[in-house]
């Protein structure tokens, strides 16, 4: 990548301070009757009550570092400046980071401390600030972004979530988040409830996708290939759930935008409770090459062309590579 990329101003740099403060105040107030995510627990987190995310109004950070395992358009040469929040508003039984997402491995962090983490990552040359599992800590993060902005932060903000959002809360992030990156797991509500403990997932994720795209549009890349803003959708292909994946892709192509950048992920492994528990036997294995190929073919059939694929799954499938090259 060249080093003379055109300058793109992150959204939050242009948000007036008064509006920033209004958003922060509103989000903090929601802790008292919490509706920050699609669970809408309505617990008073300011009084020490814990929501489904198993946390009160204290933010916890597991780790922060330049991440080189993200998509090329995020990691670039210097890494995506990733801040992993502890706990999660979903409870996937196959979570590969269950120590952080389920068992709360992390240290308490104030908004000021999170802002300092972001500035440190910027000083290390990271290309963006990537908040992982941010939804249940939205007030801290928006406040941290404002503090960091005042101290010179000038990197795109990535909202790296599980898609189990509320459109009304996403509206409060407009003009603050630059890149939305939801991992849209389910179109099948029964599977979402069983494997991710997320009731009414499909309704919430479809509304959220529409709102995300309304705000930031299709993913934009600069002339070095780095993402500057827009929607990047991930979908983790699950064993025995090809039809689930197909419906996700159809919705994206038909109801969001055929220009949506979609990462079709093949790295599913049966971690945590999915490893050996009979109740989760259906997802107790990795996906097959045939399953992955079927999902990619369907993505192409519905008109999605901006696909990020797992090349390790394609190496031994020359027929698929030939078809992709011809299209």
C-alpha cells in the first residue's frame, strides 16, 4: 500500500459538541431502564442490576491491540486498532471467545481510559478503532470517542457487533460510527434462540441492517484499499444451515444493497458448549467444502459481487475458482 492515501474525515470529527453531549446523556440515561440492545432487559444497571449481558453500568475491556486477523480493508499494513469489550449481549453456545464474552474476563475501564487506548492505537499506526462487542457499553464508548476526538483522534470508528441491535439505539450513533460491521448469524429464529439465546433475532437484525446502511451506505475504500466508511457484513457459515445462510444473503442483496461488502466466513469450529454436548450435535462439527461452495454460489446467484472469501476453503476446489473467475 502506498502512504499517500487521500485524507477522509471520520464522521465524528464533524459532529457538533452539543449534539455529541446530547447523545452521551441520552445513552447514559438508558442504563437506568436498559434498552441498549434487542433484549431490552429494562433492568436498572445504574443500581447494580445486571442485564442479559451480565454487567451493570461498568465497562470492562479484555484487551486492546493492533489486530492483523481482520479483513484486508481493515487491517492494512499496521493492523486494525481493536478494543475488545468484555461480556456480550448474545450468548452463542459456540463462541470462540467465551472466556471474554461469557465469563467476563476483562478489567473495568472508564470512558477516559478507553479514549487513551484509542489514542495509543492511533499512535501505533493502526488504521481504525475497532470496538468489538460494543452494544452493551454504548454510553462509555460514545463518551470515549468524544474525549479522544478532543485530543486529536482522527481514525474511522468500526462498530463490530453481533447484529442483535435496536434501530432506535443505532440512530443515536449516526454521525459517530464510520463503519458498521455486524456478524449476521441467523435468519432462522429457532436456531438463533437455541444457539445464540437471541429471541426475535431476524426481525431485529434486518431492521438494524437497514438503519446501518441508511447511515453509512455501501463500504467505501480509499486508493490503498483501506475502508473509510460504510457497511461491511460478516456471515459465519454454520454446519447444517446452508438455507439459513442463503436467506441472509438474499435479504442483503434484495433489501439492503447488492453492492454490500460481505465476508462469507468458513472458520466455524464447535467451541464452548457446541463441543460434545448432545443438545448441540447439529453444529458439532466444522463446515464442509460443499456447504461453503453452496453458500458462495447462492451469493453470486442473488447478485452479490463484493465478497470476501476464505481462500483456504477454495484451494482444493478448482471448479469453484474457475466459476468465480468467469463471473
